[in-house]
């Protein structure tokens, strides 16, 4: 029976068209942990930074974390972690 398997059903491996970095550029993820920490993936950069506001830029929008003692615990080219005491979060288009 093994010899009767048609090779037409075996698919060839195709190379990936997009890297993991490309996937993060297209989709964003924000995980908020209580009111003291946020993990942001797929961002394009920090637009504003102080201990009272941190504004993050994305492809089509921006997010501002408002609060006290805000800081960036971790930052890379596509992700970051904001920590502090959040009193508000603002979403802005454009």
C-alpha cells in the first residue's frame, strides 16, 4: 500500500515571505497588568516621555499612558514595557 501513494499530494516547502519582525509591524499588542505595568509589542517608537506621560507611536495610532512615576523598564526596536502608577490611558488615531 505504501508504494501506491501519489507524490502529487506531497507539498514542497516554501520559504517564509515575512519575518517575525514584519508580523509585529502589522499587528500590535498591548497587555495591561493591573494599573502598574503594560507590555507593548509592535510599536514604532516613543513619541513623548516624562514621569507623568509616556506616548507610544504605532502605524495608525498612538497610545498615551498617564500617571505617576512612569518609566520605561525595557525597550527594543518593536516592543517596550511601561511601569508606574497608571491614572489613565488615551488612544489617538493618526
